[in-house]
C-alpha cells in the first residue's frame, strides 16, 4: 500500500499527457472575432441636414413673432376704432364737468349705430383742424399722415332743431334748456339758427370760455366728425366717475 492517491475516475496518464478517458484532445488556437466593419454613413439625397433644419426653425419662429405682432396691432386698431379708447382732456372748455388733464374713456358703438342724443358729452373733430405729417421718401413716394385734432364738447342740438343762446341761456326748439352743469354762462348771444340735415351743434360747458359751434370758423359739425361718447373718467383715480 502506498500513500499516493489519485482522483476518482482519473487516469495516471492525465497528468503527463493530453489523453483522457475518451482519447487524445487536440488543441486549436482560438481566433478573435472580427468586428464587422461599420458601414460608411452618408447623408441621403433629398433630406436636409440638422443645421439646415435649425436654420429653418429659426426663420419660422421669427415669422411667427412678426405675425403675432401684426395681429396684435390689427386687434388694437380694431378695438380703438370700433369699441373704445382713452383720451386726455386738454383745456378748460368743459369745466366743471371735466377738468384739464383728466383721462376719459371714449366709447364708439352708439356713435357707429347713430345713437346720438341731446346732452351727450362727445369727442369730435372741427373743420380745418387737422395736422399733416409727411414722411419724405422721394417725391413719388412721399406719405402724408393726417392727424385729427380732437375736442370734447356737449351735443346740444340735432339736425332739424333750432338753437339759440340768449342772455346766457340755451334755447332749443324755442324752449329753455335747464343746464345745472353750466357754472360759467355765455357772455354773448348766439342768434337763432335752424340746423340742416346732418348738422349737429356742440358747445363747451364753460360757455364763457369755449371755442365751439358758435364760432364762425367752426359752426355746426357733421356726423362723420363725431368720434365717440365720453362716458367715464379713468384718471386721476381719486376722481374716477361717470360723465353726465
């Protein structure tokens, strides 16, 4: 009996050779797997590169902003022309109904619908009181922008009415008109006059110091010169109130 032991099922020849229970084992060198060559990537015809897409996107965004801005301008102009706008009072021809420097809300729908009544406080234009601003682009391309000077007055008589001011009192259709808002009556008379079709008479509440329809260079105005109704004082905030 010897002290040397061999593993169960192992052959003494396993230690010295390449033989096993099933015969000799051939050894083959392992080959490294070759990585497939990457296909060369080339941009396909008809498709835009990423840089070109970015440029297009930037251009589209600029056009979007321009379109939004133009739309906002159009909406603002439509609101101003058809609905309302704020206007600042300059002068003292309407005291004490309106004070110099106050900002009033001027509404448009009733004027557009022809709803005009005696006693309305309105914003209007006067004849030959326009400001022309010219943009010089060269003789054939010059642009003239007409700006209308606006006035705030009280509508006192409508087409077909007779109107007169006698001893500081207003008469419409030969009847005395009670005007408790007039603190400064007229110092001069205005002879009786019958308004023709599409003629409207306007006067300031400060009859003693108001350039209005009684003046020869103004006279009665036409409907297209009436811009809107002064309905509410917006500023100063401490004097916010409806206009009566």
